[in-house]
């Protein structure tokens, strides 16, 4: 074993760490090398079947980026997909909004004890009457600084497609975004009654894809943890679609401001591991120093 490890030069290890896979950011995980799901839905959706459902979470770290995919969809009535990312030491044990988009309606949400996010992302889409066109928007909030980068109409007048969130107050680099709402399978619509068909959930290939620069997440090493929930348009009434999933069988979470994920069985987050190539470089040692509260 020793010979094997020392036989890999630092240069080779760096090359491995810097090699991004050939991901096409189009809202489909097909052919992108995401590997197995990091979390699979446990409950049929309590919102709309094939409208608001989170089937599974995928991700990997490569080339200085977090590659994240969540299969399913969020309804085009400006329901929200809430995504929190825990990529560093510190962060929030209890959610306090950066002040954007009415997210303060979730203030007081208690996260799992092993999950302390620094970042909150909101994804929403629908028909904007003022603009008289469809749009797809994304907010990226740094919960430590309360800076927010927002990008409206990411795909022009389409609800789906590929686009880029340009650097803003909370981000120094582009965020690449792909969204495909074509899923018609996955979990069913019997939320609160039926457990999810996890084989069907894991078979869904389309949904949201994000590519986020690690520096914008405050990442120094170790794994990255992600939590996702489908919420109402005013952030005030959440579905049962979380990743990781809720206990079987769960219905709406309703107001997240009074929800305590630490008191709900299981992890309402999923883990994207540190790549082996980073660990080889010794960054794994750094990771040991940043254990979460
Ligand atoms: Ca893709
Ligand atoms: Ca479905
Ligand atoms: Ca943290
Ligand atoms: Ca929990």
C-alpha cells in the first residue's frame, strides 16, 4: 500500500484534483458521471405529482467546483426549491434569512445538528404577469455576510434551459444552471399516504443542475452537505419533499419556522464526499480541523 500511495506524484494528484468531468449543465444527469444518488426520496409528494417533487440528490466535487443535481421539479407557480449548503466550519444551526425574497418566513427553522449551512439558494419559476413572459430565477445568499446574488430570467422567456448566474454581491464566479422539468415518473402524488417508490425516484434523470465555485461556498476541504425542500411561493408552507427524506409516511411540513429537523428522524440533508484526490493532497487533514458543531 505504501508503495502505491507514494507512487502517485504530487503533480499527478494535483491533476486528478483539477480534472472536471465532462458535465453538460442541461438539467439532465445522463452521461455526466454523477454516480449513485446521495439521497433518494422517501415519500410521495404532498404537492403536485410531476410538478413539485424531489426524487434524488446527486453531487461531486471536481475542478474547484461543486456539481449538484436534484432530480424532479418545482412547480411553475413560483413555488420555491430551497437549497442549503454546508461547506465549511461554522454556519447556521437555526435559519436566519439574508433578507431576500421573503425567506425570513422560514426564520427559526432548526437544522439537523450535523448540518450548519453557510449558503441558501432559492430556485423559482413561473409566468411573470408584469413581464408578460415566463421566467426562471435563482438567488444565492451568503448567510454569514447576508450578501445576495440574484439572477432573474436565467433562460430568457423560458422556464427551462441552461444559463449562468453572473458574479454578484455574494459570488465571485459564475454559477452554471440547468433545469429540465420533463419528468413524468418518479414518486407519485400520494403524500401523507404512500411511501415513495425509491426505484422509480432513483431512475429520474432530469431536474436541476448547478455548478458552484468552491470559493463562493467558503470551502476548504472535507465533505459538502446539502439540504433541499420544496416550499410555497411565500416560503410559508412547505411540502413533504425534502432531501434527505422525511420519515415514512409524512405529509406537509407546513411552516418551516416552527420545524426542527434535529427532532425528526433521519438526516434531512445529504453528503457529497471529499474527492479522494483532494485527500491525497493532504487537504483531508484540513478537513479534520473543521468538524461541524
Ligand atoms: Ca447534465
Ligand atoms: Ca412523479
Ligand atoms: Ca457549516
Ligand atoms: Ca433529522
